[in-house]
């Protein structure tokens, strides 16, 4: 049992950036690469439109800082898109699927058979990979290739939107040809088998939840807690403080993007968020 090779931290926020003049695109690319070289945690990827790039971050403050760094490094006029929230997916039930690449009867072409089982795990447990496919020493390379294929499919997620998380994937059976089977063929077969299994696993859509702390006057505690519930959030705990009652709560990131202003309107500016909100976990969000 081992973590999947690309089971990296998930960055739930992103924003696209592009050069306003096409001739400035190389300066933007150079700026992005410079920021990544200076900060190993800096993450970006190509956007859906040519010439656009997606900068990723954990929090709004971090996203703003990274955009500011890119703008300063590029020293050209840049345009930005709206802030986007990346969902994740997790299987709702056990599922199995098999993919066959090529034919055992054919004399040419790559040959691979991969059968996978995916099993849901509890929230926050991450992705793990196991194999029951054993045999000659060359199978070790094929098992490693299947692990890479599963990791690729998990990272690409559902139609390119969001990753597959909290999943146990087992390589339960397969077939290979001593001369016509390659690691690359098994990796591709694993990607297809993983996607097929996900289609029958009843994937559940998960959203990032932020843990926040709100300082409110006593008369506003109940309205604040009730309002959190209408937004898909929930109270975690509360404590008395010198300036009122501190309410710790979870709130979907989607709701948090506009929550500060909404909170001020609800309480006549007598409640506010204190401290730095943190990404807590990924969960299904049910709105009332």
C-alpha cells in the first residue's frame, strides 16, 4: 500500500492571467517561471485559451500575493479573469472496471490488460494504490506504470475539472505479453480503466471548506450561526472573549468569497472575521 505518485496538495483557488498585448506573452511566461524558481510552492498551468495561464493558491491572500509577484516580474500590462474554485470528486461506492489495449492474438502492437477496483476512503485520508498483480520480475515495472496511470487519471479528474481524492485503488488483475507489453501501454490502460471505474462509482462532488473565526457581540451570535447554516456552513465551537463571543466555524469557500461584506450587513458591522482563514477539508456542500 502506497500513496499515489502525484498525490500533491490541492490548491482550491485559481485565477487566469494573460498579457494584454500578444507581443508581451514571452514576458509573462518568463515571469511565471521566475516566480516558480524563487518559490517552490508557486503553481501555475496553461489555461483553456491560448496565451492564458492559471495561477493556483490556497487562500485569497496567497492568490493576491502571487498575482502581484507575477505582475511585478513581468513589467507589462496583464489582464486577469475571475477567481475560480476547483472542486474535487470522490467515489460514492466500490466499483471495478477493466481496459484491454491491443489483442493477445495479434502479432504486432502493444498489449495490456488492466482491471482496477476503486474503494471510497474517509475524508482527508488521501489516495493510495495497491496491487495484487504478481509474477515475473518484469511485472514490477508494469505495476509502477499502472500506479502512474491511476495518478494521472486522479489528477485530471472529471472532464478536466477537479481531482479524484480519498480513494483506494487496487490493481486486481491483468495480462501481459513478454515481448509486446510495455510500461507506457500499461500506464495508458490504467488511465482508461480508472476513468471507466469512476463512471460507475457514483462520484460525489466535493467543495473546499474554510475554517474561520468570527468575533460577534452576544446579541448577534444566534443570527450569525443561523446565517452560516443557510450558506452550507456550520459552527464548530465558541468561546467568550473580551470583545464578545468568538465563533469558530466551517464555511464553503464559494460562500466565503463574499462573506465578509455579508457579515457586516447582517450585524451592522458589529461582527467581523478575525485571524487568517484556513483551508480545513473537502466535503459535499448541502445548501438550505
